[in-house]
C-alpha cells in the first residue's frame, strides 16, 4: 500500500473512531444514566493524560515553557475552545442523538469561512454561498422534518447543538498563535487536562455515584481511548502522509459514521426529510472542504 492510500485509510479510520465515540456517549446517556457533566469531566481528564502520553511515546516535544510565557492563551483555549466544544457536543447528544449532534457540530467550517470573510473584509464567493444555503436548508429539514409548525428535536437540543458548532469554531481558531510556537498535540493535551481537572472539581465528581460495570467501562473506553488516542493518532499520522486539505475532507465521514453506527447499535434513525437535511449539510461541509483544498 502506497503512502497516499495508507494515509487516506488512517484518516478515514480516524473519522470512524470519532463517530463511534459519539455513539458510545449516546449509549452511556441512554443506558447507564450518566449525564454530560460526568462524561465530559472524565473524558477531558483522561483524554488529556492519554494525549500527553501519546506525545511522549511518539517523541513529540512537550514544551513546558507554554505555562511560563503563554498561560493565559492556554487557559482561554482550555475553557472557551476545548471545554465549550466538548461539553456542548456531548450535551447535544444527550438531548438528541449522536448523528444530529455530530452533523450540526460539523457545520463549524461554514462559520469559520464567515469569520475569515470578515477578517479579510470580503463577501463570500459563490462556493461559500452555496455551502451556506445547503447547511441552512439542511438544518431546517433536520430539525423540522419538513413540518415548519414544530421541531422534531427540542429547541434546547437545537440551540445546544449549534453552540457546539460555535465551540468547534473556537476550538479551531483560538490556538492558532499557540500552534505557531508549539506542537499542536501537547497544546491539545495540556488544554484537555486543565479543562478536565477544573470541570471535575466544578462538578464535584467524587460525589456522584453510579453502577460501574463492564458495559460502562467499554463505553467509556470508546469515548476516551477510541475517541481520543486512536482517533487523533490515526488522523495525525494520516495527515502527515496526505496533507491537511485531503485529510479534512476525508475526516468529514464522522457524521455519517455516527449515523450508521447509531442506527446499527442503538436503533436511532432519522425521518425521511431529516435524512435529506443530513445529506444537504454533508454537501455543504464537503463544498467547504473542497474550497479549502482548492485554495
């Protein structure tokens, strides 16, 4: 297998891992009685440790000068990038399902384009406008199934899911200066660990009691290990082989993976017009990614 095919396969597997972790979160909410507060606290804490261990194993430099020279930027990224993105995403899953929460969060590139247009003081081009229209129409169909008098998902779920998209925008944009100075993976690991420790303390997680069994252990491993170490590992290695543009397009299989795995495992499905809305959003996402590759 040549480098391009190998890299493509790894990035594709990374997207599936991320989609699978979202469905694991849905399983935990539906079957094990945990809420997003507990799950996100545990995920961020352990994911941060795993990410830093991954850096150590891969001999990626972990530069502690970030705490001396750029602590404020790291804290802003931790809370307004990592924590906001992760909490609203999993809370969105808790309120709806993994497929809906994932595809709505994946509208983030559309908002990033709008921010870039504002920064560059220009209007969106035809590619960007079509992508925006697809995402807008898709979101309407996904939330209403064509009946504009009522929502198929709750208003709260829809708001939280779109907040997760804004969180993903912050996640993408806030660490730009840090990533110019330090390797992105240790920055991500530190940010996850800081957010995880603070969120554990805020939620007083030691006061929660729940039945811990093999199913819960495996589902948590799906969220923390598969959704972090494996997903980021596959993606980053694949990224080195095929480049950021192609990797971003291929990894957009995550919402589709979440929808398929959710249907096969938890029997969660979308209504007919919701499926069309889902497809429109995916088209908008792909148009955005293709525009990025063209640039």
